[in-house]
């Protein structure tokens, strides 16, 4: 169980993550009806997009997930990781729409074929060390400690 502060967000980004390197950030509205949650016509851009990709990549690398969705609530331009423990994400073409589904299909196919051919090494649980990534996190200020 994870306890976290509620963020009254003004923007929301869901990143589809494949192979710990391929990150597709999409605007998302968790309050919308299921079929309207992905806001495909309004993709994140600029610094917000770059930060979402970087932060999502850091999280999936630390977790060792080759398949995940990472959600960020955005408030005043700051990204807050809300949901990132999703190793069985919704990759259905109905919800993520056809172009994004094709992206996932291509990236996942490339990944599993690389594993099958021995061109890539899967992250084994007993070899994964999350604490290697702790130094990447910003230090807490004295007021936050």
C-alpha cells in the first residue's frame, strides 16, 4: 500500500513505458469516461513532455519494469508521480487508440524478439538493485526532512 498526498492537478500525463527506454507520454484525464480518458489530440509538449519521459524512465529503470504505465499529476508545472507500479498496464487499442496501440505493439515485439535472439538481457529480479537510483533523486530540503 502506498500513502500519498492528493494533488488537485491541473494537468495529467500517463506515460506508456516499454523496455525501460521507450516512453510515450500521453495526456490523460482519469475523471473522464473510460473511452475518453486518453486525450490524443492534445499531446504533452516541450519541457513537460521531456520531464515526463525522463522521470518515467528513471522510475521504470529503478523498478526493473520492461512494461509499465507511469502517471503524473501536474500542478503548477510540477510533475508528481501518482501511479507507477503497473506492470500489467492497459495497452488495449480501444482505450489507447490505434496509433498508440501500434507503437506499443512495435516496441513490445522488438523487445521480446531481442530477448529471444539473445540480443538483449532481461532484468532478473535477483540482480536488480533499486538503490543504484537513489542518488538521482533530489535531496530533501531541511524543511521537508
